[in-house]
């Protein structure tokens, strides 16, 4: 079995989302130790921001007349689509940045779609864990309730468009202990971290067993 792991954090070893993905991966390998992990870190090695435009515009140009940049973009889009198509499952660590989906993730989504057929369900019925993290809290009753424009979008793409059997693991208040303004929420943040870590491990075990 081979699964695709995508990381999008820009925080390296301090990444809360990558930590969740590590736990999900460990749980998965505990249950299915022969699983092969195909890795792509679009936070450390971002995809070219102009590649989607080049790949899409290439479709309107005869192949013989395409520029080298267009050919490279088309090849990259096809590679990303193939990674999704060939995977038997996935672990995607896609954090919340600036109230929405990061440019790294949006570029990956757009390019992969450009590399497939219109509306292709790359992950149809496949078990996929999406872990996401938020520095603050955005749930009902909080001052910024409704400001999370990331999580629903991830569901729309990964589950509704790509067809994955999705398990979502979320962690909030990751900036507690970093931003002094959030010190009053230390206990709440610790409980959220513990619950998210447990959920990530269990999700890895459960999906690997399917």
C-alpha cells in the first residue's frame, strides 16, 4: 500500500500541523507497517506560483508551439495529478494561514486539477486524513466566529471534488505560549492539543485498518 503525505507548513520543526501528521502517520504504520509513504512538502519547497497559469494557458496552444515554461508546468501538473491518482490513501497537513487556505495549498490544488480531467475524483473512496491547525480560536461564541475560511474549503476539495473518504483532525490555539495576549487560555489550549494529538493517532490507526 502507498499513501501520499503532503505538508504545507512554513514553520519547520515548530509546525503544529506537521506534528499532527507525524502522529497520524505513526498510527497508520503501527497498523499497516508495510505502507509506503510518498512525501511532498509544499511549505519547504513551494510549487511555482505561475505554474497553474502556464499549465492552463498551454491547453490553448498547439503542443509544438508551447514555450519551455508551459511544457514544464504541464509536466508538473501531470505529476501532481498522478501522485493523487496513484495513492491508496493520504495524510495532508494543511494549516490555516491569514484566515484561509495558504498560497502553497491553493497552488497545489489548482495545479493538480489542471493535470487531471475536469472534475476528476483523484481520491474516490480512498481514506484520507486532513490535519489542520489554527493559531487562535474561531468556533461559535468566539470573537472571530466565522473567520475560518480554510476548513470548509479543504472539505470541499478533498472530499467533495476529489472524492476522498475524509477524516478531519483540527487543533486550535497553537499560538498560546507564543502570543502573550493568549496566556489566559493556557489550560484550554493544552486540552485542545492533547485531544487533537489523540485524534490524529487514532485516525491513522483506523484508516489504515480499512
